[in-house]
C-alpha cells in the first residue's frame, strides 16, 4: 500500500523537486498553497512546507492545519517563521552575532532524518557557511531539539509532538531538501526525511 505525502507548492503546476528520491511505497504529490484546504486533512501522512510559501496565507488556514494534526499528520516546516500557525509557536529569532563559529551546526544523529549525516556537510555547502540556518524558530515546551547553532545555544531544528495529535518538524533555514543532489553525506537528508514522514501516522499514534 502506497503512502501519500503532500508538497505545498508556491507555484501552480510545479512538482516536488525531490519526488524521485522517495522510497518505492511513497508517493509525493504537489498541492498549490492556494488549494490546500481542498485536500482532506487525513488524505496525506505528511505535509512538506518549503521556505518560500506565503506564510500569511498558510497561517490563515490554521483550522485545516489543526485538523491535519488531529488526524495524526506530520508537518515539516522550513523557513523563518513570521506568521505562527499555532499559538505555541513564536517568530524567528536571528543569530545576534552570526560569525563563522556561530554558523557551525551540531546534530543529534539519533534522529532518523539526520542519521549518518556529517554536521560539517551541513555547516559548509560549496565551501560557504550559513546556508543551513542563521537563527531559530523558538521551540515550544516539550519539543525535542535536534540541530543547533552557536555551540548548542540556538535550536535550528526541533521535533514536537503536537497536543491532540500529530507532529511538527521545524527547520529554521533553507529547505532541507536543497542538499538532495549534493555530493556529500547531506544528500541522505531527503530520502531519510521522506521515509520518516511515511511512517508518521503509525509513529504519531503511539
């Protein structure tokens, strides 16, 4: 039985740029951001949200998002949060001193999405630091911090079991799948993310 994941596209007619990297039993379908509420909240196991969506429009769909979580869905959010879509969430807080040392990424590799990924391959992309993240979307109480900046002080990645059901995986930076075609360990992020999302409903029901 195939598992359906939805990619929230900011452009009509655009496929998910990583759809071909999904495991064989996983189907990734693009949904235009203006048509999200036409999708039944329980129709997909996960919603993958890229950095360049209209955040104001997305936050206005908070009732649908809440229903999606209650159905056990996993939401993967990339970007600098300006319009929180849950009352527990806060807006993006940039690094106060974004020097090179503050941009170094630390990762808890016990998380399936980041397993085996060398933090150095996230810190430096094509020899440049800062692509991965430059601040944090503050985690709510009970969230598990996964990736940090500034010697562990700034939570750039975290996972949160949403009260009432569902899961939010937050990345305060460029899309995690930007590494999908890289010649480094970071390329594993995308297929591992898709596999992790595919098992979300079973995991969120535990």
